[in-house]
C-alpha cells in the first residue's frame, strides 16, 4: 500500500459533476482529490475483503449477544425500544448495506475504528466517481469496487424473495447534498432491476391519522422506504412512535435493529466477545481501564465531533453537539502517515458481502466531514 502523486484530469470538476458529484470543492480546497491515489497489492485487497466479511459476521453475532444478554442499556436503548428491536431482528426485515472504517497501512492487520450500518454516505464517490476516474486515468488497471453491481444484486435478491412490500420503494433523506447523492445511487440501482421508485424528503413523509399509516405526497400508502436518516433521530422525532408502532405496515430500510450496529458501544461488545481479535482495538464503556493511550468517542457521535485523543506523543480534541453523550474508550491507533496524510479505509458491505473500498484522508488526527476522498487502484503503478 502506498500513496502516489497523480496529475488531475483536465477539467476534472466538470468530469465528476457529469457523474453526479456536484459538491467536489469546499472553501477552494478539493473534497474529491485526484492529485493522489492509493495503490494496493492484490494480497492487501484480499486481506481487507476477508477481514470485512469476518467482522460483519461477528457484528451480526454481537446483535444476538446484545439481545440474549439484555445489554441494551449499554447502548442507551430503552426497554420498550429493546422489545421492538428484538422483534424486528427475529422477523429478518430487508437490509441493504453498511461501511466499516479501518486503520490500515498495508503491513499490519487492519484495525476496526467503527461500523456505520445504518446511514453510511460517500457512496457516490465510492461506487461511481472513483470508477470513472480509473477508466480515464488507468484504463488497464483494476479497483476493488463492485459496489454498484452488488447493490443491483441485492435489490434483485430482495425482489425475488418477496422481501419488499407494496408496489413502490421510496427513498428519503434530508435536503443535504451528501445525503441526496447517496440516495440517488441507491435509487438508480433499484431502478436497474425494474423496481418502481419514488423520492421524498424526510419532512415530506405524511402521516394519515385516520388510516394510521404513512403516505406520500399523493396520499399513497408507503409500505417500503429506504431512509438515509438515523434511527436514533427517528425514535425521538414527532412521528417516531408511529414508525415504531406501524412496522407491520411500513418497513424501513435500514431496519431498526441496526441501531445496535451503528452505535459505538458495539465496539466494546465486540472486544468483550472476542478479546485479542487481531482486527479489533481494545475498547471499553465509560472508562479507559488499563489503556494509557486511547480515543474517547461519543457512542452516537458523527463526523469526528466531540472526539478526544489521549496519547504520549499526539493529542487532539474536537468540538460538536455530542458532549453529553455516553462514551467509549478505544485504544489509540498510531497509524502510519503517507506524506503526512492519515488515510481511513471505508470497506463496504452490501447484503452479507464485502464488495469494495474507499479512502478518506486528512492531515489531522481526527477524520471529520472535510476529509478528502482519494481514489485507489490495484497494481504497481
């Protein structure tokens, strides 16, 4: 694994806009950055793929562990909500995708930072934009990127196995560029297999009090809907109780049991279940215990907010809205830098399988929402 300087394509801004990435620059600095690329060997990619598949299965076991041992309080989940999650886990509603975030330098084992299995973004960049970059710049090279194809296959599987209720699959998000682009990819892949689809903003989802059901802007019942909106937000919203009470009428993708997988308390549960696992970092709830160097994270934090790093040689602390959240304490990963940059590998899971990677890098210790997206390829360029 190495970082190699690249010459950006002429009119690269126009080229990425043509495939949907309209927000490619922030404050005159590129968010999409093709002035460099990460080069992986086939063996390194196979390692990331196998580790991702293994940890995904371990995470599913962790959901069962939390349910069987009634560990919901560690996640800040109430007893009433725990009953709903348990019921939905047993019902096996449809699920689509998720993204692991790893520290990796090509030499040591990949280490899990966290798992976003409810609302992962940067999907357009990962599945589409970096693939088009590869075809233009290194047309003879390969890339670990079957995300688009796997999404199509997953929709087909859900359709063939009658997992999707109703005639239409709805796609909803907030009115934010990153969310809208992610939802557009998911809707496009559903369209590819002939599903009837519609898009809504979250605030456009209606509630019919008489029929006791969610409806679209044309008053049609919503039976299946993908929502790029965190469950921890939904359960606190005005109509959260309706969503929970009507899971038999309206099924949400991702399902509510993914509240466990996208909560950083999961990392402590994983370490409890599999201590000394080569791809996990020691992680504890509420205190660092025997860790002398660690990262303190809010269990429901996002985009690097309210993170504190305590280390003998490096330290950092970020602001944000999660200062009052319960926290986990994870061993500090002193990752190798590449020309002063710290990459985080996003490893994508669709259905049950690893299917591609993406890379965000920053010169900071904490990866935040302004970290640059860097393309990758497999080979020796």
